[in-house]
C-alpha cells in the first residue's frame, strides 16, 4: 500500500495559544464509513485536524466510486465540556454547524469552508435540517458541533499527486465578554482604578454592589468585550491612591476563564459578562 493525502482538514481556534483547535475530533458518519471502505480511502487524525488518504495502488477503484462525484459526511465532536463557553458562534440546544466544500474560499494556502473569516451564524442549522436526513441520528444522542460535507470527484482522484493535495480550513473564533471585577476587602478602602499595561483597554467603575454573602464590593467593567484565550495576553494592574500618590496594589489581576460567562445588563445593554472576584 502507498498512501497519498487526498485532502487535509485543518481546524483552527482563536482561543488556543497555538491556534489549533484542541479537543475536537472528526469522525466519519455511518454511511460514509462504508463509502470510505469501498473507495479505499482512510481518514486519519492529525495534530492540525485530519487527513483523508488515498491508497494509490487502488486508485482505479477509488475513481470508480467517485464517478462523477462522491459526497462524504464527517461529524466534528468536542471532548471539552467547556467548548461552548469559549467558542463562536454560540449554539442553542438542537443546533449545530454545517460546512461543505462546494463554495470554498481561498484563504492563503488553504480553502476556507465557511463564508466569513471564522465559522459564524451563517453556518448554523437546526437538528431537523433536511441535510441531516440519513446521515445523523439525533434521537437520544449528543449532537456534533458540525456536519462537514466533502465532494470528492473522480477527476480529483485521477489527477492526485504529492504536490496537489488540497487543504480545507475550518476556523473557530473565541467568545468575547465584558470582564467584571468585584473587589471586596479592607485593602480596597482607598480610591481604585484598573490600568491596562498595554493601554488598550479601559475599565469603568460602576456602583458598589452587595454580594450574596452580604459584603459590599466595588465593581469595575471593561469598556468593551474582551476575548477569552487559553493563555490570556491581557495585563491589568490595580492602582490605588494613598495620600495623593498612586501605587500598584496588585501587579497583575487574574483574567477571565472559560466556563464563567453569564448574562447581565451593562450600561443598559444585555451583555455576556465574565465575573472575577477578589477579596483582600
């Protein structure tokens, strides 16, 4: 057997520091598993996503199975229970994403399988979408994040060489939220402000609030939503004023993390909010 990559499937995610989507796995739908076997094609996971391999010693069989076109369906699942908390677009119950290669868009050296720079609301479908018929049984099963359809042609099989492998791209964005700091404790009795060391983000002090434990906290909201990231680059300092002079009270404030996004009204607007509590 001698295998050639028929196509690479590259899955990226802005949340992760290396840019690659972690905890996502691509599997062939049940009907496609039989088609892959008949066409002597092999789906193999890679660090970047997955690769579809052709057994060149059976090229004639594969070409016959793809005459004139064979549509393969793949299911993208996440093994991370927090995936939805840091990923865009936000899916509601009984929703998933759908992408195919019929309108692929050039994106550097790859062909992007969604209309925007990242997967977006355009790609959202419902679990009862007709495109799922016969491909995915949703009764009593966890929905995949995405259904991916790839058309493979006999011509593609016949002309495949080591130099013309296609790379398809799926890129997920990272969710954004207003970062809200609750500052509670005796160390926070003096006037406070939050400073961005990169001088790009501003924080607005809101009215003090009474927490569930009865303690009063000072509240600071970021002036705009901030991205959640695996290793956040944000460096915020807490500055206090004592006897007319400013000093750094906390050199680097903790950052928002996945799984802690809630909804709240910020300046009269319903927003996604990441709450961060400090008690000194």
